[in-house]
C-alpha cells in the first residue's frame, strides 16, 4: 500500500466505555472506506493524536490529504509532524470515517461491550481486517461480479483458516 501516496485519509476518534470508564478509539480510513489503522488510548489529547498519526504514517506512508474533524489535537500533532498543510476540515468531509464506526458499534453491542483495554485494541484491529476483507462495495458492481467477489473472499478466508 505504500506505493499509493495520493490517497486521502479520514481520521476520527470514537468514545468507547470500558467498565464505565471512557476510552478513545482512533481510526484512519482511506478514501475507499477501508480501515487503515486503529489505536486505543485513555486520553484524547495532542500526545495521543501524535502517537496515532506516527503509527499510521509509519505503516502506510504519507497521504496527500488527511481529513479530520474540528478536534484541536489534530492540528497540534500534525504541526509537530510537519504536515499541517495536508489537513482538510469541513462540515461533512469526514463522513467516511464516521460511517466506518457503524459496523464496529454493531459488533460491540452484540459482544455486550468490552472489559479490558487490551481486548478492545485486539478486537478493533482484527475486526477492521476482517471487515475490509469481506466489504466488497455492493453499490459499485453488478450482482454477478459481487457474488463472484464474495465467493472468492470466502474461499480465501477458508484457506487462511485451514
């Protein structure tokens, strides 16, 4: 994925309760809706944003644009990284990141929430990979292609699990 440097990232954080205590799940989503990175912290400050962005940039290379919400931790962290000019903020620009939380929230409800920070971090990273693997964008293809892609993903998954 490092060779695709012109991608637009959508970065957002979501509140997650663990035993009644608020934690934050930071997520980076690319322009196609695939979750690139997930990171859990106890605080929502510059230090946490900086750590998350460093992790994402190290793993995926630089993005042409990074879309964020109005949280002031993002520009502070991006200024320190030297890529503040790549930041984009707009009222509805970050909907891709906001919508990527929905499958996670559905699964979280089915699991009856989380008990430990470590289990949340493991689940978030694994859930993102599995969701990316099976999410085939039904609205972009015809039925035959969609079914063929779904079958190929299932066969690949069964080979991995065997």
